């Protein structure tokens, strides 16, 4: 007879997402130096992590961190790989754009405006407003986006 009568939860309550970095003094560094390992570039890392983030959000899993904290000793040890001090912001921004784009596609017409929870004000457009043109491309120029003290996104 099994000890547990109920199945264990299907997944974690929270996760951290960290890209694979080549750090000095590791076996991975040796493999990289000999050409036996090639890390993802920043573009692929952002794309893959944003897709993972979307799946985690959809599964109700909290993501407590994306990327590694920019500690001086760690940064000095990075030989290769997709390290960036704003990786988390870039990944969340890309994932939010995918969510908004899906919402816009579901409207069946071009969107007129987007209401955004204020907590996303610093990341919606990405690092250096890199996604502003992408939002404009789906019919949401900056003037059509408003940040409010609301719990969710609303597309009109």
C-alpha cells in the first residue's frame, strides 16, 4: 500500500531562471576553451527564457529571479555566455509583449488602447524602450498605452 494517498503537486511553487554561463576555473570553461561548448547568445537566451516565463506564468508558478545578480566577483569570472545586468527586465518585457500581442490578435480588430497595471511601468517597453516599435506595430503606440493602479491588463 502506498504511503501517500494523494499525488504530489505537479510542479514547483516558485523558480529562478538562470542562463548557463561559462565561469573561469570550471570544467565548462575548459570545454568552451577547446571548442567543445558554445553558449547561447543573448538574443536566443532572451527568447527562450521569455517562452519559459510565459509557461510558468500560465502554470501559476512564481518566478523569483531571472538571471544572476551582478556581483563583482561573479561578473569578473564570466568568460562567455548571455550575462546582462538587466536580463530579467528584458525577459519579462518580451513575455509581456507576447501576452499583449496574443490579446490583440484575439480582438479581431486593431486595438485602440491598452491599460496596464502600474507595476509593469518600468519594464513594459523593455530595456531602453526597445519594444516601443513592436507595440506600435500591433497598433499600440506609446500614446495608446496607459499605466493604472489596476490588477490586470485591459485591451480596448
